[in-house]
C-alpha cells in the first residue's frame, strides 16, 4: 500500500506518513482508498487552486489538524499532484520551495473567513458556499449549484462533489482516530486549532 505514493523503498522501510501507517492496519481498504484518492488527485480536471480551497475549507470546518496541515503545506509550497511529480518525489529529485505554491498565506487565512472574503473569485466563492451548505444541510442549493454549473462541465462538477465528500469523510476518520500531523507540520495544526 505504501508504494502507491512513496515508492518501492516504502515497502521495505515503512511509510513516513501517519495516514498511510494508520490505514495500513486494513491493507485492502487502505489500498482501495488510496487508489481512489490517487485517481481523484492526479487525474482530476478541477483547477488545483480550487481543489485546495475546497479541501482546506472542509478541513477547517471539520477541525481536522492532519488534513489542514497537509494541505496548507501542499498549497503554500507548490508541490504538484500528478504522476510525474509523484515519481520525482519518490526518487528524491524534488524539493520544497516556499513561494511557488498554488495559494498564498492570504488565501489560507481567507479560507477560515469563508465565501464572502473579497479575495475569492466568483467561482471560488461558490465552491466555498457549496462546502458550507453540504456540511450544514447535506445538499447544495439551486443558486450555488447553478453558479457552479455555469463554470464546470458535468465531469468536473462530479469531481468537485467527490472532493467534497471524500475529504469530509477523511476528516471524520482522521479526527476520530486522532491521526497526528506529520513532523514539521504541527505549526499549521496549532494555527487551525487556535482559530475560530
């Protein structure tokens, strides 16, 4: 299971990821989940910045330190989620470089404030509203749905919904089990828990 994202050496040396180590306790389920997640992350047509805004909003609303920390770091440091990046990361050819991210620190802070923050484009604000509505009522209202449908085709709308649903589910699981943020990411978790 570890080798899906961390390469063959992870099989021999073990994973360095707390979430992988946790889900490895149920290898068949963990492998299936990571194949699904990997497909969604690596092959989605959803704009990467929009995807991260959605995931961060979910992590914020569900108060998920692991999910928040992972995606704040990912968003700020510009790691790419695609097959070439994953392979380069596995082989040690890619290093983090601050400032090359898909979101800024201002975006991260605005995620906490919600859809009305002036930093957001209309599309981003509607996606945040959709996340909020799904958490609150379990469905997206017609106004928000139609606004999203005006900028997305049916496939990207489905992908957005799958991001929302799968990352909400992951937040529940990580929070219930108490999966700790990775080494070096605790500062992001502390920021999350101190906010609100």
